[in-house]
C-alpha cells in the first residue's frame, strides 16, 4: 500500500508540474500578444493605418490545352503555358 501511495504522489506531482508549465506558457503567450497589440497601436498612431490595396494584381489567362495542328495531338497544359512565354521573350 505504501508503494502505491508513493507512486501516486509522484504521478500527482508530475501532472501538477505539467499543468503548471502549461498555465505559465499560456500567460507568456498573453503577455507577448499584449506587447504586440500595444506596439501595433503605437505604430498606427504614429504612422497611420496601412491603406488597403488600391488595385488588384494583374491576372494572366493560361490556355487549358494547346493542339499540335500538324499531328492533331494535345500538348500538356504546362508546355502550352511555357510556350506562350517563350514567344514573348
């Protein structure tokens, strides 16, 4: 019975130690988050908020397939895309 009691006490202490470490870690994350938010507020107060994008980036259309007219075969999509750029260079 005493052996079980000692083992139970050690297991209990180990679990409490793990729980305490997790609790301290959660507080550390909260402190870091508070620091980051404060820093962001000071930065925005000094320099203003960043404006959103004024226009969307240009998009390029990619051919879905390219047909080799001499043989009637389809060229894979990747080759059609790279061929399109090879012509512009």
